[in-house]
C-alpha cells in the first residue's frame, strides 16, 4: 500500500510541476521554472493528489462533483498557506507570491489559484485516477517496492541538495555583507581624525564613497556568481524572493543578478 502511494505521489508531483510551470509561463509570457526542488517535481501537488485519492476512494465514497471541487479547493488552499508559511519561516524565502492577485491572503493563497486547484481535483478524481489507479495496482509488488525505494532516494537526494544550496547561499551572503561592512569601515577610517573627528578629506570625497561601495559590491557579487555551478544557480532561480532575514536586501540583490546571468546565458 505504502509503495503504491509513493508511486502515485511521484506521478502527480511531476504532473504538477509541468502544469504549474506551463500555467505560470502562459501567465507571465516567458518560461517560469517552478517548484522548491531542482528536479521536475513539486511535492505539494503529489501530496494533494494522494490525500484527495485516499479521501475519496476509501473514506468519503459517496461524493459528488461539487463536493470534490469544494473539498479540493479548501484543502489545497490550506496546504498552500501552511507550506508557504513553513518554508518562509525555515529559509526566509518564498517560491510563489500571489500579492498581486485578487482576493489573496498575505500573498500565500488567492481565490483564482484555489479555484484552479478545485478544478484540478475534479480532473484527478474523474479523469486521471480511473486510468492510473488500475495501472499502479497492477504493478508487481517487488517491482513496486524497488520503484518506491528509487523514488524515495531521488526525492531525498534532491531535497538534501536543495536545502544545502539555500543554506549555503544565505551563509555566503551573510559573510559577504560582513565583508562589505569591514571594507567600508576601513575605507572610512582614512577620513577620521582622532582629535577632530571627520576631517576635510571626507567632504571632498562624499560623491565617491557610494560609487566605491557599489563597485565593491558588484565585483564581489560577480565573483560569487562565477563560483556557482549550474545546479546551484538553477535552485536559486526558482526562489521568488527573501524576506524576514536581516540580510534580505542583499539576498534579493544577489538573487536578481543570478537570474539576469542565467537569462543572458540563454540569450547568447
């Protein structure tokens, strides 16, 4: 039973990735690579599809299309809000933002998206499951166990790599900000006079200070991006932004430059 659930979960995680990437690409007018993981899978879709299948196949069997739609809509909204909140608390990052969508709550959920998930619930229960469930049930038990183990290993490896990259990125930017502060402290010390405070050299150099700071920051950011491999950049490019971290401004600045670098590389 657990092995077949894992297969079902994985199938809809992949379907969910292509559905959301395609939907957001159409919405934005450009390719939008979605999801928390590096691989082509969004686990929240797999979890939602599996939860709905278990509910309607084993517990609430006397369902109607309207009840499937409403339950799918409500449960998906709850899952989206909780997952968004948890990821933001852990990583100070968010992977989707509905703040510009109508009838949204804290940018985490919105009515149009929830309606879409309600419709997706209907498609899963009435279109996909009648085809997929017999196929999954027909898989040999040994084969199913091996397949489930392989899928678990892939998800575990992808999650580990993703978490390591995000944690490494946050630590790198924190060290980067500290380095900037130390550099600017050293720079400003050249204008200090122990007996008189700031000397006259400071006032003649005010216009150069911000330029010096900007050039230093840009050079360090470029060096940091140059050291990132494609997997590292790919994982970061899926993050929509950071907030709630004292280094959020710098994190978003570096993230924006990573996206621009990826875009330039694709255009070449």
